[in-house]
C-alpha cells in the first residue's frame, strides 16, 4: 500500500495566501482562513476579476496537487535546461496553474516568501516517527480508503475543518484534520464513501 502526502504545495499555498492578503471573495468549495495568515489585507482594483481567477486557479492547482507524482515528468524536468520552453511546460505539468503564472509575482511580494518558509519549517523535519504518523494512527480508516482508490492526501494550513475528495484518487484535508486521528479517520471515510 502506497499513499503519498502533499503537505507543501507551493501553488496551493500561493493561492491561499493571495486570497487572504488581497481580501478575495471566491465562489465555490474553498477552505477556511489560514492558521497563520498574513497580517493586514489589501483590496485589488478589480476584486471580482481576481476572485473569479482565484477559483479557476484553485481548481486546477488542486487537481494537480492531488495526483500522484509523475516521476517521468520529474526526471525530464531535471534533465531539461532551466529557462527553456520544455522546462516551463514540464514545470507547469507538475505544479498546475499558479497565481504567479497568471498574474506575475507582484501580489506575492508583501511577505509570501517568509510566510511560505514558516509553513515549511512546521513540517520539516518530520514531526512523527512511522509509528506515530497520522496514517498509522488512522490505519483502520486508511485501508478502506486505499482500497477505494486513495493515492494522495493533500494538506493545507487552514483553520476550519475542510475535507474534499479530489478526482479519483485524491483527498484534501486541513493540517488539523490530519493531525487528529478521529477527524482524519472521518475524512478518510468520506473518500471511501464517495466510491
């Protein structure tokens, strides 16, 4: 049994940070606010356009983050020349659409790098031994989810509980849900029941 965990998707983190920093109001199945979100908020000149774009980018980036890692694309990316069109295409295939790719990096200049680094420091080095891992602690629910097709769990650092089945093999949960064995078992059950 192999289940991979995506706990630091740069594309998803960018989108969540932009949503909060720029007070966007996207429509759709979106997670709650960030646990350690940016301080203060701005409003873009066209909040409706940005909010609509956010929803589209979120769906695309989430779909890619929830797919198992494409090892051949990763190998090809490493072999390609940085800055080449091949490199850019492979990178887009591995990350999906990004805020930066659509609008440039200006909306991310006010502290995203520092915030993203803090998020990474929360997950690295790993906090759990194999025996203490959330997957081991929720094994009774994980096995049926895996049998139902679960291959990848994507986590995001948002406050409110948020669980969503993504595609045929992915599950999105908040960090808090994954860390709580009962909530994680319940989320895994949502995946199993969806099949």
